[in-house]
C-alpha cells in the first residue's frame, strides 16, 4: 500500500472489493481523507467576566489597582475580599440559612507567573502591614515591662515555694495572693504565609484571635510541611473547623490537651495553574470539603496588552480603602480578656435579604439534581448560599462596623459574586481531571507548535530545550508517545537522516492541520 499526499502510511484512495462483478454494477474508488491530530484535552471554556460592580464598597479600590497594574480584575478583587474578611471577621458572625456562621472567606486565585499577582496584593495589604509594624513596636515596648514583672513574680513564687516551717504552712495562701503568672504581650502578627497546624495553633493561643493566611506564592503552603502526606489530613480538618467556627483542639506530648475557642481565619492563596491542578485533583482535598470552601477563579491573562498609556491610577480610592482598613484594625475586637476568645455578635439578615438568599439557595439546589448543571460539583454548590451570606456580611461591615443587619442590596451583590465563583468552580472542575501525563504532553504539544522551529523532533531536543517538566528522558519519551498516539507527531523510520545524522528514533511534527494551540 503506497502513501500519497495524506498522512504517512495512509492511502489517498481505497478500493472497495468483494462486490459482485457485472456490467450493471460499478463502484467508484472513494477518496479517503485521514483524520487530523486528535485533541489531548477538552478545551476549557473561557470564564465569565468578573462582576466587579457587585463589590459594593470595595469596588473603587479594586478598580484602582486594576487600572494601575492592568492585571485581570479578578486578582485585586480576590485580594480585597480576603483583606476585608480578615478585618471584620472578629466583630460578628452572620445569619445564614443553616445557622450563624463566621465571616471568614477562603480565596484561591489561579494565575501564571507574570500576571502581577504581588503588584495587585501589595497596595490592598498596605494598611494591614502598617498596622502590624506599629503593633509590633508596641509589643516590643510592652515586652520589656513584662519581662521585669515576670522576673519579680518568679522570684516571689520561688521564695514562697521554697519556704520552710511556718512560712511553708502559709504558702498556699501566699501563692493565692501572688496571683497567676503575668501573661506575655500578644504577638502583633495578623497574617502568616506558610504555617504548620502546630504553629498556627500556637499563634492563635498567644496572638490575635483573628488571623489571615495570605500568600502570593501559595504553592509554598500547598506543597509545604503542613500539607505533606503525614500532616495533610489534620491540616485540612483544622482549616475546615476554622471556616466553620469550631474550636481548635490540639493534643501533644509534653503540652497536654488544649482547646481554643472563638478563633477566626481568612485565607487567600495565589497559585500557579500547575499547582492548582494538582490541588484540585486531590481526592482528599475534595472529599474532606476543604476545596469546596474556597472562592476560586482563574481569570484570562492580560499579558501582552498592558500598555503604559492605558494605566489609570487612582490614589484617592486606595487611600480611602487603606484608611477604612486601618480604622477597622484599630478597633477593639469583642473578646474575653483572659482567654482571648472572640465574642462576636450576630449580624442578622433583613427580611428581603433573606428572601433573596432563599430563592438563590433553591435555584442552586435544583441544579444539583442528577443531570443538572451542578451535579458534578455538589460539594461546592451546596455551600454557595452560605458563601453569599458571608460575602454579604463582609460588605456590610466594611461599610459600617455597627450595622445591625444585611440589607437586600448587599445580598444581591453577594449573590452575583457567589454565582460567579460557582461558575468558575464548574468550569475548572474538568481541568482538574486531566492526568499529569496528559498535562505534560499538552505542554509539549504547544511547545512544538509555538516554540520549536524544526519540522522534526528528537528525545534529546525535548530534554535539552523543551518544557521544564520534561527534562528527563523517560518523561520526554512518555509525552512523545502520547502525542504520537494522538497524531501530533509521526515516527520516522530508524536510520532516517535528521539534521545531518542518521537517527535511531525521531518524529515528524504534524503541522498545518489547524495547529490548535
């Protein structure tokens, strides 16, 4: 069989044999057009535009950051929501359809390197950093006074405990009169970037009862000690408890058992797409309910369009945001002075706000039925109404820390935001199902079509110059094998001369067939 102009190894025409011969019946040879290369993965539909108008009192600051950086607007929107959540979560819980819940938000922003994630985060975190610096100076000043008071207390206690005779008989009364050990001034830190469960628990015990886990390199946390195979399950369980407002329980040899009530945690992790795919594909993250608690998004890139002539700085909007943030952070949170347990009030829903939330919840519930639009992400969808209530509470208290209830306008905005995040979760769910091998082959396919100038390719080419994940021969060969199976490359006969030398193994790249990249 001789190959013609189509794919190598395929005939241009195929004759039909086995039909009865005779003058009345003739069959023409039918031209055969071989199929082109087959896609490795289903294309992920582009996401909806971020509903920035629904950010209420956060909108102007988010637009200011986006105008200055020209990054996707979803990136500063995520930062603003997370910062606002950290600021207000210590003051109130919010009424939801399932009971009272914290105002803590967990956000996951997926964007590749160069999308200006840090540049978006920095101006919105500036007020928080300034607050931490000032509080840190106050803590250092207080630490000196505490060290003196503690030294005197310890000296008096040692004298009482080591007393003899009559003094020993009155020791119990003297210790009672001496009082408890002076407590060290609490840590001034309000944020952490890569905590272990034990480290986070210790900070909650001796620092602020309202903390934020914020990182523009979230892969360091997702791939760090707290999330390794030994610690992963307890870390996920602890974060789930904090999101729910449950107490933190810890049992360690030497420290005994400790239970901390009234602690709150806001989270914002910015991660690269490859890190996000691995995290989203982790059955433990999904099955424990950890992943469904996140407001996640992967906005379309703006790289290549960010011309300096189009920048739109708005210093006034950022100054207003920073001033509001400092005012909230400087306000005293309601807490027990001895245990530092938060005593948040309940932020109620106005009747019309509750009615809108009920309608939203019912619509989402119906979409989770078998065959429904959301039946593949029921874990996330089942939390959408609660997420809307939390977001509405954050917007409400950011505007007015003393507000008695969530108004319908803030609830409408929050529902719009919750719907966006739900659509993103649905859109990204399919991407998480792609295996690592297929993901690497897809990266190689794009590199061959976009970055490789030769018409053929060798294993050594991929190892030396290809995607970083394929810089080992077994991985490169496996990816090439997948591309060969799907028709993107065609094996050449052993001994074929490629670039001046006979090659034992080489492939011709199939181009000009759509080159879908």
